[in-house]
């Protein structure tokens, strides 16, 4: 299926909130809340949407500001979250198209790396790899290693290693990493 990927516009705001809420099910309201605060505080750097042939908004991805705390400097990086696809459109390529566009946008914005927390089985199929392979650490030990993933971009340099630091909004919403019993279950499944 083909999708148009374009920047989110102000007239997309209501549809985007509904889409994010639906995509995340029981956790939807929490994800809508944290992303709303990220945007309200000006920490978002890009929002892209996927629109189907009928003009319906079927997907959204957000990129926000974070840092990489390296030995040489505090480096600006981008955090990809949330990636949302309407439940009726999941598995049809909208998520893949949004990921590709988000990486291209992050590169265009000059970020050296973009990171995310997510299912390694899904994201590895789309060019992501464990951030640890680049010497990049998750912002908390509550993110299982394989689930903290990264894509290095054109301005990435090998000295850019260290811990990622998220903006306060992610911590205030307790939206960084996982908590038990979910964390223990995922760690057991990942080995």
C-alpha cells in the first residue's frame, strides 16, 4: 500500500491525538499526554504523518530533542517516539515508511544519531541496531539492551559514545523504560 509522508500540520492535531491513542490501546492516553507535553514545551523537532490514498491520516512519528553525554561534549541527538499507526492500517507499510522518513528527516536536521526504545524484532528489520553496538547507553537500566536501538547518521563520529539523556518531560511522565512486572517479562523473553 502506498502512503504520502508529509510534515504534520496544525489542522492534523486532533486526528494525530486520536491516532496515537488508538495505536497504543490501553496506554494510549498516557502516550498522548507525554507527547502533548513534549510538543507544548517545544522539545519536538519533527512530526511526520502518513496519509493514505483517501486522505486519511493513518500514521504519525515524532522526533524530539535529547542529548548524548560523551566524554568530549554534550551532543544533541534525536529520540524517535512515538511511532503510531492506526490499528486498521498496521502491517501495511505505514510504520516502515514513517521510520524511513524520520531517519531521513533526522539526518537533514543534522543529528548524528537517532535513538528509540522499542521491539528489536520490528526495528531491526528496518535498519536499526542495538545502540550498545555504537557505545551508546540507554538513559536507564530499565530499558533492556536489545530494545534500545540507534541509527547513526551522516554527522555521527565514533567518539560519540556515552549515555543518552532524555528531557525532563519523559521522566515526569515516567515514560522512560519499563517497570516490573512487564520489565521482568520482557527481559526473560529477550534472554
